[in-house]
C-alpha cells in the first residue's frame, strides 16, 4: 500500500462552508442560545464530517482499476460507453451524505478528454442518473493500455461537481482529483475483458478497493487517443484547464 497524504484532513473545497457554519453557530449561540443554538452546532458537526478527507492508502495491485469514491456499488452492467462509443462494463458507486466525497483516479495515465454536461438532480441511486443528471466525465488513456472513463455525477442533494484535472495532464493511480458535495455517484467504465471483482451492494473505499483487473494480454495501444463517440462529443463540451476550475463550474443554489 502507498499512503497518499497530499491533502489536509478537511477538504479544501469545504473550508469556506465550514468557516461560515462556525460563524453562524457562534452568532446564534450568542444572540439566542438554548435549543436553537444546539441545532446549529449539530449542523456544524455534520458539515465538518462531510468534508473530512484523511490520507488514504492506495492499492498497488497490478493491472487494477480502483474505486473512484467511497460508497456502495449500485450497478454493474455491460453498456455502450457514451464517451468512447465502445461496449464496456459500467461499475457505479453511490455515495450517501455520510461517505467521504473526495474523488480519486481509478488508474494512472493521461487525461485525453473531459466532458461536462448540465442536467437534472435526480436521486443518484437511480439508473437514469447516469444519463440525465449533471455530470463530468474524465477519459483516461491508462498506463496499462486500455482507456478508462470516470464520471462524476451530481445527485438529489449534491449540486456542485469539482474537478481539478485538465486535458493532457498525467494522473497517478489513486490521486485525488475532485469532490462532489452532499450525496452523489461515480461511474467507471472498464473494458469487457476486465475481471470485475466487486458485486452490487458491496461497500468500497476510494483508491483502496480494487473494482476490476485489466487483461494485460490484450492492451490497447497507449500511443493512440481514444476514439470518441461523435454524438456524445457533439452533445458535451470539452473543458480546458481554465474552464474546469471550481470558480467556472455551475452551482445550483
């Protein structure tokens, strides 16, 4: 196991919200006190636990595709990947509000494309959330050969997707790359010849749980960019590094 400790215990995406929650709790306690202030202290505790982001041990299992989020496996199905146009296996992880919401790269490689698509905010546990909810897809040409797609999906409560990656960037296996606020989902597409090691209902940990093992005997050429699906490319907008900064991301209030 490799320990990743490049981020503080509390995610930087939540520092402003935590600060605001502390200020409001203190203000209500000073002005009103009693049971009302107790409610705001409970809310503060919830906010702090939501943005926790402790160091994580990264699995070094050869040819592995790692979980991109903490949560529960809600779907494993062979589908057409809308971002590459290929038939692949979709592995979906649902995050509730009590899970750690830092997103980590399922594999090491180069970011070939990023697609952001506005959408609805349905319950992320539903099948149609993959195609109808607001989402951000990262297509990675892996060091192992195959192309792996990781999709951040907003949920019923989650209204802001944060992605720190940009096209052409090299990403490490298990590297923290983003955050989704307040309950959401992460979809990962793997080749059909990969050996899936998880099952629906299983609890997984980002960068620690191995979702699948790639077939090292049949790798795709690492020199070729993934063949992107034309309809999907026309529908989604490829984001540049500047466009994908948190300040440029849509936030529904």
